[in-house]
C-alpha cells in the first residue's frame, strides 16, 4: 500500500511539472510493475484488448461533432435564440448563457468545448451591454461545466466502459442533477441582475423572433436526434455519436455554410488529434488498472474497509475530498480511470450504486475544473479571453458555492441521480 501511495504521489509530481498525462500514467504503471516484481508480459495486448470496445468508438464521433459546432455558427445561433427568450429580463443575457450551455452540452459532451464556444460570443456581448466582466466570466465558466454532466458526456461513456454500467442509464442519471444546477445558476443570475440593475435588450419585432427560431432549428435538432435516437432504441450510443458528427458537419456545410470545404481536412485533423489525446490517456490508464488487478491491491483495500467498519456515507465523503484534490491537477477522464479500479470492488460491499457514484464523480470534476491552481476550465477561459485568473475567480466563486451545494445534494440524495434510470430503463 505504501508503494501505491508513493507512486501516486510521483504521478502528481510528474503532472505538476508539465509531463503529459498519458506519459505520466504510462511511466507510473511501468514503475508499479517493476517495483512490485509483477510481470509485464502481455501488457500491450491487454491494453489493446481493452481499447477494442464499441463504447469507446463513440468518443471520436462526439469529439468530431464538437469540433464542427465549435468552429461553426451553431453556437452563435443558440445564443441568439436564448437571448430572445431571456434577454428582456434584467441579467437576461446571463440566463441566455446558462440555457445555451445546456443545449450545447447536449451536443458536445465536453466542458472545455462548451466554454470556448460560448465564451467568445457571450463575454463580449455581456460587457457591451454593461455587465461586469467578472460576472460574465463567472457565468460562462460555470455554465460550461455542464458539458461533462448533461448527456451525452464523454466522461460518462468512459465511466460506463470501465464499470460495465449501461451508458444510456448513466446519461439519464445526469439529467436531473444537471437541471438542478441550471435552476440554481439561473436563480443566482436573476438575483445578481436585479441587484445590479443589469441591462436588458429592446423589444424585438415578431419577424426577427420568427427568423431566429427558424435559424436555430438545425442546431436544436442535433441533440434531439442524438438523445432521441438513443432512448427510442433506434440507434446505439455509438451510432448516435456517428449520426451527431454527420449532422453537425452537414449543418455547417450546407445550412449555415460557415464551414468551408477547404477547411474540412483541418477540422477532421483537429478532431483526430483531440481524440488521440483522450485515447492515449485511456490506454495508459488501462496499464495502471491491470497492475491494480494483478497485484490484488483492490482486494487489500476491500479487506481494510470491511475491517474498519466504514459506512457508505463516510466512504463517499472521503472520496469527495480525494476526487476534488486529484481533479485540481488532472483532467476528468484521468481521475476517473485512476480512482475507479481501486474503488469499484468496494461499492457492492458498501451498498453504493455505481450509477449514483458516477454522478458524484462528475459533479466533483465540475468543481475541480473551475478550482485553482490547475482548473482546466479556468485556463481555457483565461486563454480565450485574455482575462487574469484573479478576475475569473472573483466572478466564478458564487457558482463554485452552488456546485458544492449540488455535490452535497447528489451525495446525500441518491434518488436525484437514480430516479430516471430506475423509472425509464
């Protein structure tokens, strides 16, 4: 056990000094095999066997769909439509941000992509209407975290593969917690807007309203077709991801015409690069997981938990602290793949539902992505807007408190995440 803790500490040090996460994971796994004297024979084949999965095939398609939407006009159209619905209220553009993030998250499956796509549109628009820049940065950064909770979520796909859980059930589990967060974010935005008397837009004429709704239909159709296809049983998650990628490309090429044929190869290359980055991390984590299984570390942990008479709520409380700590230094998928092999065998003994635990993990990761010193969403927001980290943190702290409240609700109230999966599937 001391060896494991020492090597995990080394992993964090490697990441902190700038070593790519896949390289840090791979070298750590090899070191674990070497120190423990375990055989590495067949390790490469084990990794390849794990990667040969229908569930993982969905990831490149969702990444591709996100790339087309991020570089296309769909994000702007969604923001314009949300502004029609909420822009007449004080602070309405903040509500437009939250609602647009909700829809965009139902396409992208990524918090960073959601922040980048909406930030370049909404932050200038908010500051132009006289909104405090700190508030604009905060609402965009917090709303972007919905990308890893609202289905389809790439992180939940990876979780489902590792645990053997149903991905459609995991997607459903994220719906109610995500909607609760949307409501809480919106209440804060309304309060802030009224307190600071934030500007609202002028009344739009009926012709403009109708035009904006018609323009937004192709963008709105993407999440409807993806999620509708999955839950109607017409397509699998992987087929739905491929369908989403194809529709996103066609919408950009033929309807909005903001994606040019000349840039198609560049966007596909970007998609492949981003997918490869994720899959390298997944592959190296499988090497780590293989050591955990072969060395029987999980069995030792299970025996320790049973002998200490640890209750489920104490275990969840401890894991919340662990995941918040790791999430500050590592990206979402890495935290999932590092911790799951260790804790998965403990869940049945403690009576913890893996579906419930998945949402606890994701909400922890939402908090971690907007928590310094290495919150990835913070860096994405800072890079895309040239804002200082201090400025972003001043705007994002109320939303961080809301996410902590959401984590408490999800942890102590399992039915918040289990109601829909148990009722509908």
